[in-house]
């Protein structure tokens, strides 16, 4: 399997360990790098910026694109950035749009799982509850 395909097969919120991140980011920014790899690198940078509360940088990267436009991958990432900023209402709005575009109601439960893995218990509970999924599974481990 192509290394880029392996990256894209991971969940939308995944980020590589620092040494891998730097290697992938260098590959993404080289001339004629695949657009999908550049979107992955932007996501990793946006996630790190969000953890530092650097919202101007997050906005700049999100405007450049964090995934294929209107895709589940991009929607989940934008929603996670909203959760990290504390805006659960906006995250819910973004995810509702993605569900309407794609018709996959399981997205809310899966997003709740992503939030649990990120250590965002309140968001995890909220999105699992709206999805009808109830309580988190005992196996939800932090990343």
C-alpha cells in the first residue's frame, strides 16, 4: 500500500509522532507534493496550534484546507477544532452539515469516539448522546 494511502486510512483526527510529522511535513511542502498530503500536514499543524490556543493560525490553516472540501475527513477535523476551542454548538452544526451531505448518521457516534480519544469527555458524551449511542464503550482509550 502507498504510504499516502496508509496515512489517509487512519482516522481523521490522527497525528503522527513528532519525528514522523517533520518528515511528512517536509514531503508535503516540497514542490509538486500531493494535495492530500499537504492537507494532512495542515491538519497536524492546525491541531497543534489549537492545543496552544493559537486561533489565528488555526483559522489560516483551515482556510487553506484540512481535507477534501465537504468530505467527512475535513468536517470531522473542523468540528474537532471547534470542540478544542470550547464551541460545541459550532462543532455540532458542522457535523450536522456533513451528515446531511453524506447521509451517514453514524458520524456523530464516531466523532464522540474521537473526542473520547482526545480526552474531551464532555464533547464525547454530548455527541454519543445525540447519536443515540449512550455511554462510552469501556474500551475508549486516550490517544
